[in-house]
């Protein structure tokens, strides 16, 4: 299919040139995974050559698949351009080409061979470290000695470092300004990216005793906490149950080291699923075969030690399993967005449709969404992928010095009690920790769709607040996760009263309707169970949108004996949200 640029790709390229008209600095472009960075970089190079025919450009990245992919994308747009490849793994050393697509590991010490470069473009730029004694920094420093006016443009889906902070912040930053952002939320809204979904997982790790080293968990401690036979067996059992129930066809599983990845692979194979391991030690030919088998559907799953978190374009992936706890916001987001690429229905042309048409096509296509299995607790640690706030550099492992207002998305100081933009009050809660019971946190915050959950238990509780009418607090248990809703039988008319009456009638309650919350509690035996609820994320809580009524069962009042526990659990203390 011929390259048909999208509106945001034009905007991204225009933003780079608009910036250069004002400042001679090094700009950053942030584009969500799967939104077309390769095509945008090709458009940028083409515009440079159109304006300045003698311009010398170096496009650099660390993964051979990206070198090859970026080269092919550019040649597809400009088939007669003087472009070449400089990558030992691809068997090419076109050092004299006007436009060079290079692999970092081959060229980091070849600046003198490459010579004068006017513009250096770095893909997956979040991997450029601050340390001057590294491949990227040595190459950049040597090229700047040859041409001090060389400009550097960085592209990534995550413009923050692997440890802490953004790439355009800090005294030691290489880049001056982020000139354009095309976010994950916008890509889903436009119908160019597939929605991520995440539901509660019964399995989780006990992280007690896991220490931190170099801004992340210590690898040896993490291996001891996660790579155990009984844990692997339990985790894979849940993975397989999810894959079977949701008909997930292609999976990437992130693990803690090669040993852990191997053990997980072996356990997956016991369920009759084809699965391979990828690591930094995987031979080049085998790596290509595994990736091609994933792309074609010949292979169901691939376990890996974070090597598939960048440079991986496998649209079929509809299940991302995260079994690797990390303190790095970057690693977490890069893993999650492996599943956002779209698989269009046969014959559908997304460029000839509008956003609603594209979203409808995704919904009816072979991959309506991608499931992110939060076995490592990384959503709790970093937040939904579409509004993460990376920690700034500093000591300690506590709350980051900035945070996001959930009402208006304003970035505020971590210690602020009120948002300076909208006046919303912040709740101060302890940072989530790993526990023995499952958690339920949304993978997306700004792109929320209804999500049906099976109710395992339902409780009605009398709820009263000063100067307000008493209400019925309904607690739905989804596994071990409580989700609260409130019904208001005592309200004098209005939507709240109507909702309570409809709920009563739908669940088989007899007329007349309960007039008070206390009467509701006394007559709750008239009601059939709630089988499922539809929910939407609302910050750290869930809103109940709809419900499905289950079948009434015969009551047994004798076995087991009725509980009489007056202790208030955490879920019983939650306040009514209005």
C-alpha cells in the first residue's frame, strides 16, 4: 500500500522546522507506539533534502530490525534518494551515502569514517544515556567535533529516561525542547491505535525483601522473588485461562531474566501452546525466525527479558503479559504499547475513513483490543499508560516531586493539596505495594470504555452522612476487588430515586418500592443476585455504569451460619462520591 501521510505526521515535521526557525537547538518528537514514527522520520529527511540537496543525514538506532525498517520506509517514499545502510548485522557499510541508516553498535566509533553530518536523527531516543562514556554519547561528541553546528532530532513514544526524569529536563539534558506530541490517547481517539484493556489478576508477587539498585529493582533479588516453580505454575495457569476465555492469539510475555523466561516458556508449552524465548544472546537468524513466526501467527507466544519492549512491530499481538516488576516508567509503558498496533478488517482502508469509521472497523476486526495482564503490579506503581508522570531525578523511592491532577490533567507539585488550575483537592494515599490479594487498576485513564465484570458477591449496607439522606451502599465483589455504588431510595423524586426503583424492579423486588434505606436492607431478600456489572475507571475508583441480573437461587439460612462481624474493612469505609 502506498504511503499516505496522516495529519499528525505533517504537523510533527512542521513543528521541527518551526522550532528551527526560532532556535538552533535539538528538538524532540513524541509519538505513541504504532502511530508511524518511521514514516514521520522519512518525511523529515525528504523535506531536508528537498530544501537543501547537499544535506547529509545520519539516522541511528540500536536494533537491526529498526535500521532495516526505517531504511525501507524512506526508500518507499524516496526511491531514488542517495541512501545507504551502515550496520554489520545487515552486512552493509555504506559509509559514504548521503543519507545513512546506521546501527549504533556498528558506528559508535566510526565518526571519522562517516565524516560531516548536518542532521542526526535518533530513533528510540529514550535509550540515549546521560553518561558521556557510552556508545551514543561518544558518537555524538565525535560528530559534533567534526561539525559543531550538527542538529540532533530525537523520536520516541516515551520521552523520559530509563531511570528518572524527562529527556528535555535537567542541567545535563542533550535535547532542548519537545516540539510535538501525538499521544496514545489521541491515537485511540482518532482510530489509529487499538485500545488497551486490563482486568483484575488473581496472581501477584510478594516483593518483600526486594532491594533497589541503580534506579530499579535489583535483578538478583527480583529473580529470587519471581522465578519460583510454584509461582510460575500459578501465573501461567491464569495466563492460559485468560487467553482461552478471550481467544487471544498472539502473546508477548515480559520476564525477569533468561532463566525466568525459559521456565515460563516451558510451562506455557505444557498447555499445548507454541512458545519461544528471546534474549540478547539469541542468534541473529533465530531471532528473525521467531519474530517472523509471531508476525505470521505461526507462533502463539514469546517470553523475553525486555528485549521486545522496543523496536518490535508485531501488529497481531493481542495479549501483553507483564511479569517483570520495574521502577522504570519507560520500561513499563514501552511494554504495554506493544499491543496498540491495529489489525484492520480485510479490504478496509483507514485513510479513506473518518475516526468513527476507523474505530468501528477496529471493533469488528480480528483485534478489537489488546489485553495487558498486570501480573507485576506496574500499573499501580506508575499509573495508566496514557497519563504517566515519570519521577524526576532524586534520591529515595517515594512519591515523585510532581503529580497529575485527575480532574484537569494539570501537572502540580507533589506536596500540593489543591490543584492550581481547577481547585480540585488531592487525596494523599500511601503508594500501592504488592500484596497477596489482587488489585484492579485501569490501564487507560483518558480513553475509557465500558468493561463488563463478573460479580462473585454482593452486599447491601446502610450508609449515612451528616445533613444528607441515608443511602444504600452496594458493594460488588469482582474476585477479591470491591467496587462500590450507591442507591438512594429516600430521595424525593429525581434521577437518584428513579435509579433505585429501577434497580429494585429489575432484580425482582415486589411493589411498593422501599421508602427508606433501612427498609431496603430489611427487604433485600426479595432481590435476585447481580451477575455482572459494567464499569468505567474514575481515578483510583470505578464507576458502575450498568448491571445484569442473575438467576435467583434457593436460600439456605442454616449452613453456613450467618456472619456477625462488626469490624469495618477498608472497602466499608469508602465515602459516597457525591
